[in-house]
């Protein structure tokens, strides 16, 4: 479990209760616990969200665990399946501990697929090809899976997929839009895993990192029907004016490749998809911890989207309004996933950018905090989850010669907050349920000895 001290920064050193709230949010969506809420064993029956699977009827159980939370999601399975023949494959971003018994473990690249992603994809294809009709396939799916494995359609190279992903990320495309394209370009996405193992039974336990929890968008929906069409995929390209920025092989495949399996296809009669964790659960746990700490707490929304800078203005306006009307201390919680249109050459991520865009908005406000963090502990291609802003941040930055506007122009939030020692760096958390934004209002200046 993540310690509150994992969120220690220069500013948060004075706010132990805030650190406890952040830790409670992340720990509430610990993937192993999330899996066990929906998966249990009674005698020789494996029960997945109320549906029974008689273990003696299956020749073998194959477990594919894919995504940033894949190691933790797989950890309960050896105990639950004791005495039954099984084999497992974990594909994740980081390897810090040995795999659970019976599992092989490997890494892929993220957020841009790399050679490791290609090797992981080849391994996954071989793994799935071993599934026979009287087997059971269990998939444990979490965010990041789309990049961690790649098995491009014929005529598409790894470099092509990398170029497409980079162009989409730079353009500010949403994750669901990116995955609309990925589903059409890969042998194991958009329901094609379910198609590949049919008529074997399959069940997927899914930890959502996508706003609204559409199953087809989480890791590009390996076992979920794809409700989008060729036209939808091409519309994403046109929306961000990418026709001349992506490889011709991508455009050709989008126009000519066969359709992905759709809702109503008979293959999904052999598949059970279960959502086991989401951003809303993390937000609710944060609210309950905040109330236990004495805050008046409220969840604003869990579907925040759009440009990080625009989201910052919306959230800061809500903070200002609450300062005028609500009793203190208070805690406002929002969840979702914003985007960044990259124009500069700095370092950062959507959470750090949202925080940086809030610096001028909160300047001079007394006894307030704003925090934005990625629940997986990694915001963009950095080692920070997000950042912390107070009403004093602008003045502190100015005293060091730091202009937030200049850093925003360069998309360089990382170095701004690094200088101020207010980057959140809990490390990889092992879970992934989008982002969380917190606004706090206090009724007095905070001293390190205080409760809050």
C-alpha cells in the first residue's frame, strides 16, 4: 500500500492530512484487491461477478495480464487457481518484483510503442494461439495496454505505429480517439482477442483508465466489441489535420482493412467483460478520507476532459466560488483526463500543465491548495505524477526568476515545479484510473504541527 509520505513535497510537508487523502485515493484502487472483489473461488467453482465457471470442465486456464496494473492484478490468481492447470503471461511497463508463480513477465514501451512492445505482441500472439476450444482465457486488462503490446496489421511497421502515436499525442487527441485508430490497426485490439480464441470461453477483468469507462477504449478493448467504424477512425485523422503527418501505410490500412468485431457478433456470447475499478472509486475514497480528516468534501465530477489549460480555469473558478460560499476547511475533488496540445520543447504532462496553468489563477489567494496527479504515478514521459500549487506559488516562482507563462509556452511544467520542489513523485503506483484534481481551502494558515 502507498504511504502518505510518497506524496511529500516542499509545500505538502505542512499538510499531512492532504497526503493521507491522496494515499487513500490510490490505495482504494489497488488492482489486486479490485480483482478479488469480483473474482472468488468456492470449491471447484470459479465465480466471476456472479457467473460460475466449473474448473473441471476446462482443459487449461490461460491468463493474459496486460497494462500498467498487470502485475498486481495477476497476483491473486495463483492462490485462487491452486490445483488447476494454468499458465500466465504478464505484459507491463515496469518490472520491480518477480512474477507470481506460473507466470512469465515482460515489458513493453509506453506511451510510444517500441521494440519491446513488438516482442510483447509476438509473445502474446503465440500465447493466445495455444488456447484451445475447451480452455478458459482470463484477461486482466488495465490502462497502457494499447502501447505495451503492438501487433500491427500487414504492411504497417513499428515505426509507422510510433509515428502515428506521437502525432496523436502531440495534437492533443483524447485517449478514446487514439484507441479508435489503434483498434483498426492491430491484430489483438478491438475485440480481436475474443475473435482469435473463439469458441473458447473468455472472461476479462478490466481496470478503467478512460473517462466514462467504455470497454472498447480501455487498452483498445481486446475482448470488447468495437462500436466504431472505418469512418470514425478517418474522422479522427481529419479532426486533428494529420493526413500529411502520418505514414501512408496507416491511411491505406484505415481505408482498406477488414472491420473489427461489432456488438452482436456471436463471438461475444462466449465472453464476459467485467469492470473492476475506475476513477469514480478513487474519488469516492478520497472524499471519505477527507471527511474523516474533518474537511467538508465534495466530488465535482469524474469526467473532466479537454485542454489542461482550459480545465485549470474551470477548476480554479470553482475553487474561487467555493471560497465565497462554503464552510472551511473544504476539499473539492475532480477526476478525468485532460489533454495537451504540444507546441513547445519542454518536459511535462497533462497534470503538471494543469497545475502550471493554475499558478496565475490562484496567485494571492490565502490558504488554498490545488493538486493534480496521474493515478499511475507517471504524468506524461516524466517521473512525476503531477504538481502542487498554492496561492504563494507565483510569488515564490517570481523570486527565483521563473515566469509561469514562459514555461507554459514551452510546455515545460516539469522544470518549473522541479525548481520549486513541488513535483509529486510517488513513483509507479501499480494502478491506473485516470487523473485526480484536488482543491483545498483552509480556515487559517497551516503550520506543520497542525492537524490539517
